[in-house]
């Protein structure tokens, strides 16, 4: 697959503060790329650099295979739909009028593009309402409609679920999944809500304190993620003592308030442990496999970075 | 560029700012008519207009300050500027379209002011070609001169990025300099040049004004300098 977006040692220094430090990211055609990091990690600054809203201190951006310069950026902006932080609108105008302004700014003659974009984000019924009367979720959806208006190849969405309630987050998440699957767009989505990103993306870039810590396929993360077995038993201390005394292929045991967690490399150990517990008259109330998430992977990386 | 100016007009649609602008423009005219009816009924209407011309000029300049601040600062407040910048339109053209809109607004509101006075004059004393020429001339001189000051206000609005603070800076400066209007060296503050020039054009010889070439030259230089600064500021990438 070809790279639609590449950054090469992208760096941005504000006076003495390095907001983005040698960031290299690669978004391929068809990707749903999760750009994750805590607040202030450098996500929005990186996106602003990609869109030429900021001037890099060092490094450069490649879009659609070409190095971006001040002279050619306008031609690439036609092929990108972007939503940066909170979507901004003219509050005295309706949703449709706001999209019409963007349509003309993008140089699109086809007025039906507005209807089409509103249909995708399911905002057709509210198109004649003034934006000042929209809820935050509706504004986010209208913002996504604006990014789709000119049928771009690449969507860049900066924190699209920011400030939304759980229902709103699910709506936006489903919308992004729908756009990716049914519209065939390449999407770069930045967020600090890791478990939300995890459900949408196929690749993640993890940024912390301006540095790119890792860029991996989601499948790769799942392979790397450790598996654990959780047991809830009637006599916790006795159970842990017995397991510790046996020669079983396990990494370590972690005591919890209502059970214990065993880190394993082989899931088949489960039947061995259960058998031992039953033979020693310990009642197993519950046993299940727990897989560590993107969040755990993220925490592991950022903690390593701190050390 | 025509489409960009059209978009600037669309952005003002259904805005409460239109009512404010209209009120600031129309109120001084109404006051002049009321003053004539109550106090100067026996005089010629045009003499009341001439005597109160400074109020009209000041109201037009207030409109310039308010509207210029509004069309710039709202793009920051409503976070729309960033979305203009990620379109394939040049930033300079976007800014120039705002200047053209400002020119059109000054032209229309000036026409409303002087047109209303012309109509009132027609019904009260009938209209002579001399009065017609004076009012038309005052409108055209005022429009061009006030427009030449817009780049200063736009630059302040771009520096501040906030409607209230940039409005206060511009209005306070304007009010502070007002007393200099009656001094011979009033041109030190170019914002007073249109007011004094229009007043003199309407035969109010309280102040000796400069000739038109010098007045337009000073305002022209101010316009070009601040236009350059505002374009530079608008295109600036941190």
C-alpha cells in the first residue's frame, strides 16, 4: 500500500519548549490510524504542522507522495478533510449555510455534496437549524460532514469525541467506522481516549512529550499483549500458597481483593491450575482469560519513557 | 475574489450586528431632524446638517471600528479562521475580501446617512444642485477616507484576536484624540482627517483643514502600511 501521509523527523520548538520532537509517522492508503497520546503530548501541534498551519522548526511533511512546500500545499488541501480540536462554525447561520460556505471555499460547484455529507452524518433533519442551537454532538457531526464535503482521500480528525457524553462518543465512533468501511476513506484520528481509538483503528502511533514512542499495527499490539488468568476463589491465601508451591509454567501471581491474577504464556495452564485448586478443596467461583489492552501497551511505553 | 466577498456578506446574514450598525447610522440622522424640528425650524435645514456633520462622521467612524473588529474577531471567537486556512484559497485573498466588504458597508451606510438627509432636505426646503453636490461630495469623500483607516482597525483586531479588547483599544484611542479635532495640527492623528475634511467640505470653517491631496496622501500611506502589516500578520505561521 502507498503512504498518503508521512512525516520525516518533524520537529516544532516554541521558544524553549519542544512540542514535537523528530516525529516520523506513516499513514497508508486505507488505514484508520490512531494517533494517541495524553493531553499536551503534541498531537494537535503535529496535525497543525501536517496541515501547514504551523511552520516546522525541522523536518518535513509528505502528502500523497510529495514533499509539502508553501507553494504546493493548496493543491493538497483539496484532497484532505480536517477537523482540528473543536469544530468552528458561524453560529448565526444554519448547518446547511455553514457547509455551503465551506463548499464555495473548496471550489466545489455541485450543491448536492452538502445533502450527501449531511446524509452520511445523519444530520439532514437539523440542517435548517442555526448552529448556535446545535448540541456539542451535533456540532461534531456537522464538523465531520464538513470534512467529507469535497470527497477527500484523507480525513484528519483531531479529538473528534472530545467533550462528548458516552452516547455521543459511541455515535461518533460508529460514524467513523462507517465512513472508513463504506466511503473507503483513509482516516487519521487523534485521541487521548485509548479504549475508544482501539475499536476503530488498524494502526496506532503513540506520542508522548512530543516524541513518537511507537508506530505499530493493531494486530501486532494484540500479539505483544500479555494474557492473564483471573481466578475468584473462596480461600484466596490458601489458593495462592498452593499455586506458588507447584511447578507450573507461569510468569507471576498478582493478588487482588477478590481473587488472583496469573500471568501466563500458555492459556492451557488454566486447566492445570483449576485441577490443582479443586483437588485441594478450594472452590473456584470464576475463572477467565484477561487480555491486556492498547491502554496497557500505552502505559507500558510511556512508563518506560519516563524511566 | 467576487465569491469570497459574497461569502463575507453571507456571514453577516441574520447577525444581530446588522441591527447595531443600522442603529448607529440612523440615530444621528434622527437627532439632526429632531433638532431641526424642535429648535431650528426657521432656519434652512442644510445649515442644521452642516452644523452637526461631525456627529455623522463620528458615527460612521464608530461603525467602521465596530464592523472591522467584528468581521475579524468573530473568526477567532467562533474558531472558523482555522477552517478558512485549510481550504485552497489564498490567505491574502481572504483578507482582501474582508477589506472589500468593509468598503461596501461604509459606502452603503454612508449612502443611507447622506441619502436620508437629502430626502429630508427635499421635503423641508426642496433640493438645490448646490446642496445635492455638497451631500454627494461629503458621502464620497467620507467613504474613501474612512475606508483608508480600516487597515489600522483590522490590524489591531488581528493583533488582539478578540472583539471586546480590540474594540476598546480602537474606541478609546478615537475618543482620546477627538479633542485634537479643533487644533491646527489635527493631522497628527490621521483618524481625525476624514472628520475635519468632511466638515470643511460642508462649509464649517471652525478648523483650517489641509488640501485634499495632502489629506489623501497621509491616509493613503497609513492604509498601505497597515494593509501590508495586516496581510503579513494574517499569513504568518508561528
